[in-house]
C-alpha cells in the first residue's frame, strides 16, 4: 500500500521517485523527475519513513478499521494551510480524493502565512472512539478538543480515510470563501 508523497524506488528500472497519485487500484503515478509516469506498485519499494497510519495498519489493523467505521458516522476532516500554498495542497488533495484541483480548493481553509505546513485535522465524537483511545494512542496523538470531540492531527490518517473510504473533508464555509477572495 502506497500513499501520495511516498518516496519509492522502481526495482525494474532502478530509478527513485515520489508517488503523486493513483490512476486506479492497480496503477500509480510516480514522478521520477520528469513528470508523473504510470507505474505498477509491484515494481516499487518504499524508501521513505513509515507513517503513523502505516504502523497502525501493520500492527493493529482491527483498531483502524473500527475507527473508520465510527468515523463514517460521526467524524469530519478539516484541512488548512498557508494561503500561498493552497494550490499545491489542492493538487495533493485531488490525487487522494477524486476531486478536481479546482474543487479541492473549496475544501482547504487558508491560514496565516506563519503556518509552516498543511494541517489535517481528523475530528470524531469522543464517545465513538472512547474504547479505542488506548489502542489508537500508540500510533496517533489524540487531543480532546471539547466535551464531545477528539482530534487527531495526522495527514496520513486523513488521506487514508479519503482514499480507502471515499470520505471528503469538510468544505470551508461560504463566508470564509468570500472573505478570502476579497483579500486578493
């Protein structure tokens, strides 16, 4: 299983690249330096570090699947990043969600330029995963955001939910779009 942004090596062609997206279930787009090329995952070896979702899927797949079931009923994903990097993030989001780049912009809230990276917030009802806290806490930092919700700040978990479970992030509000477009 590969994720967008994974550094990989093609064992057949002895070339290294970065996964940029998915053509379908059996083919990936890998950029070897001259733009994305269609590649079979059978020929790829992961070079980048293991992410929190990779560890969770490898070591405790049952808890991750239970989390996904509860998330579908009560969860939401929120995404924000620097306004100057929204287009780049929209491209990344398009690759994992099935949205076009233009549509993906509506799901990203612009933040202060002081923000150094894209932020992916996975929010779910505290009651829904109360029993999973201990198991999931081994892989993810789980923060209590209030009486009713917990938050997991994990891009890889958010991308996995979008790609594997066809979940879209929460759209930013109409007023927020108007105020951000009036800044241009």
